[in-house]
């Protein structure tokens, strides 16, 4: 007989939760979705509460929570869950600051609980093959092009451009999470130019320059107003050949020749990993991509652009 399913509550049932988390949970027998916390109204098939405190006070049995809220409020919610003895999975980016992530890691460790800072783009099919291929070569330069239309992919999600929303780095951090996985040496932020709409507090476009190890140059362009076909590409020039991770890491090319293409299994893999961590009594916490974003804001030259309206 298999072990009992992990009783999980989903906190924040917005677009990403409906598009990715709910389908992944429905297909994973390791979890039983027993509750949701959602200010936008109840889910029809599960007990729904207005906040975490109300869920905890209800007496419903919960083992773990998956936090899918905007990052600005994740720290308080995660701390509340950890203090209640619950394992915690965090949507990306895991919190509003690196310091918050470190504090949550220490709190979970003291309580013997699992904390999982997820980076879903690292689970794209081409990422691990790219990491292995690059480990045997000398990297000369890297070019990231990460462009999409905020009105298509984040319709009405004003929080992204508000203070703490990270703006174009909300999708851009996906590229940074892949880079910090596939590149063998440390990435260091060198400079950034950040474009802010006159009526918002977070950037809508950015150009950043990083260094990899002691020599390689890494350039990245992030754009939230791109009206064409989305472009989520990472090109790595090595001493031998050129690697391209396209479509957010789902397609891998070497010197323009296709080597791999696979369907999206990112969130299915994340929930499998979360179950494994809980079973092993361990955590998986990585704030490196978030630190790069923090460094971009710290070093960034701010430019103002025209007002933006959803």
C-alpha cells in the first residue's frame, strides 16, 4: 500500500495557478488538494478561505501549502505557514528580496519543514541537456532575448508593474534561472538600463550586462511590450559550436540543428520534486536568480518612457 497523499492548500488562485498548478496537482497522486485561499471567490471543488489564518482556524487538515500570490506578500504568508507547521512551496520569484528567502529558509530548518523555492523554467526539457553539453566546453559569450506582450501573458495583472512587482523581471527571471543552471561558473551583474513607464513603479523593459567567470560576456534584453511572436531564447557561443535554447528552454539546437523538443512538463516536475523533498525531510532553496535581479535594480540606470495602460 502506498503512503498517504500530502494534503495541500493552494494559496492565490490567479492565472498561473489555474493554468499550471491546478492541472499539475490533478495529475499527481502524491497530493490531495484539500483547500484554497483565494480573495477572488471560492473554487467549486474545494474548501476555499479568504486568508491563511481562516484556513488554519477552520481545523481542516493541511500538510503543505503552495504559494502562488504576487511576490510582495509571499514572505508573510510563508512565515505564517511555517509557524503553523506546514511545508511550503513558493512560486517564482520566491519573495520580494533575498533576505526574505534566507529568513524563511532558517525558519523552515528550525522547524524541520520543507521549503522549496521553485524555478519552473529550469524544468524545461532542454535545460539539463544544455547544462551537460556546456560543462565540457569553453563559453565565449551569451545572448538572451526574452520578449513578450504583458497584455497577452499578464492581462490586467497590475501588480507586476507596481512597487515590488519586478516588472519585466517577472518573466525575465525565468531566463536568469536557466542561465544560473546551465552555465558552469558564477554570473555577476555588471550594468543595467531599466525603462520605467511614467505611471508605474517597475520597469517594462531592460538591457543588462553580466559576466560569466573571468571572461565571457552575457548580454540580456528583456521587453514587456513586444507585440510579435514571443521570444524566449538563450544563445551560447562556445569555442566549438553554438547552443540555442529556444521557446523558454523547450527546444535545444546546436549550430542551428535541432537536438531536442518536448512538451511542457515543468509544473508536473516541480510537484514531483516537492513530494520528494517532503518525503526526504529536506529543502531546496536557491535565491541566485533573485539576487541577480536585485543587483540589476541596484546598478541600474533608470530611463522614463511613455505611460502604459493595460
